C-alpha cells in the first residue's frame, strides 16, 4: 500500500497498485493520464502549465508501455 507519511518530505513510500499512467497530447503539449487497471477507467489528467512545457508524472504510479508493432517478414 502506498502511503504519504511522513508529511512534508514530498515523497511516497511504496507503489500505487492497480493504477497506471500514459502520455497524452493535450493542446500540442505532453500531459499524463492516470488509469484504473482493473476497469480501464480514466481517473485524472495532469495538464501542462503552458503549451510549451510538459506536465509532470503522477508520483508512484507505474507507466504503461506502448505496444510495439512488429514488421511482417516476407
């Protein structure tokens, strides 16, 4: 279980389970979307402060790997 104690040190102890995050494009800038792994429901979005900057990741939430396309051999 992830906990935020001790307060004030801006750190999380442990990983957030049953959650993942993925990169998204919001208005031309990179943002992060948090998702529930069991239901697939999108839970929260971290938007960038401006169009030129990227948003920061959610703390302690694992990052989804994008599926890679394998080229077909002929």
